[in-house]
C-alpha cells in the first residue's frame, strides 16, 4: 500500500511498469533481465526500503507507506546493483555506505528519476 495518492491504483501500476521499462533501457540491461523483482507491502521481507541479493538475482522493494516516486527510486538503485553484479563489479562490501558501488547506485538512481519525472511528472505525486 502506497501512501495516500491522488493517482488511482491502476495509474500507479501503469507508471511503475513504464518506469521498469525505462530503467532497463537507461541502464542498458539486456532483456529479459535475469533477476526477479518483488514489490511488497510486508516490511518483514526487507530490513531497508529495498535490497538486491546477488546470489539469487532477486530485488525486493518495500512499497508500504511510501510515495510512488520514492519506491521507484529504490527500484532503480537496486537495478543498478544488478547491473554491477552482471559486470562482476560487486564485492562483499559493495553495499556499505560510501562504497564506490553504493555511490554509483545512488547517483544513477537520482539521474534516472529526474529523466523519468520530466516525461511523467505525475510520478512525483
């Protein structure tokens, strides 16, 4: 469940699908992407707003009580980690604050969000 929104649920779902495709294109990931994306309202599924498990190639994004834009930013951040993994650049400490891989995921997420928001400003509801 996302926080209260002026956008109806079908519109939010459509925007999320468009955003996923946009991210895959922006990150130049080959399709079909070889990771499983789970969007959940269950806080017990992740200790943060999202995570990427390199071993299984699974991304989990917590959606509950968050704006759509915030959840989308988490998704692109974790997709960036997936790309880093595919390129053999993830290390054991890559998820630590300030690591080059974490900094790259943060900055890439911001750039992708700004580009998408120019095309779909309603995502910033």
